[in-house]
């Protein structure tokens, strides 16, 4: 089973960072930062912090586990985290250099249901959980 970790990254401006994926022949979609846990990662949380450093050259502070999705082949933990500074131009993740992966664009969106409804956030199951949490006012703002 593949174990992945992802971070809903809240900024000091009360926005959320999403990565827009643009690939040939596929409608654009958005994802949150994260990826698979590597054997060298000491814990899921350490894997998450590494992924944030690789994908946005940022230093996150994990607030807590928000949701888990498990299928027959994947286990995915979604964390809530804050980030104060990042530099998408300085990202180092190996996926950014691979041919045929398409474009990766970092977007900062308001932490509102309208903003979430305007993007095709994947996976859909988690997008619904996140939208519900935003609608109920359950996400703290970054400090």
C-alpha cells in the first residue's frame, strides 16, 4: 500500500496554497502540496515537511491531521499546516524536471467555499471534506 501525505497550507493572508496542474489533453486540476513517504523519512510528518520544502521551498508548521483517505492501494493523510514564506521558483522536487509532466503553477486562493468551488481540486473526496470544513468555519487562520 502506498502511503502519501498532503498539506493544506494556510498563509498569513488567510489564503491557501494550491498547485495547479496543466497537462496536455487533460482539463486543468489543482492539488495540495505533498507526496509519498520515502524510506528515509522518520515519520509521516517529517515526510510532509520534506515535501513542502521540495515543492514550494517553504517551511511549514503542522497544525494537525485533518483527514485520512484509504483505498485498497493507497493511504493518504491530509494535514493542516501553516506556511509564512515560500519560493516556488526555488522548488527542488524531482517531478518538476521530468519530461511530459506538464506545468506546475502555484496559486494562492481565498479560504472560502466560492474559491474552492471555482477550482477542480483533487482528489474529489478530500475536496468535499475541505469545503465542508471551510463552510463550517473549522479551519484556523494562519498566525
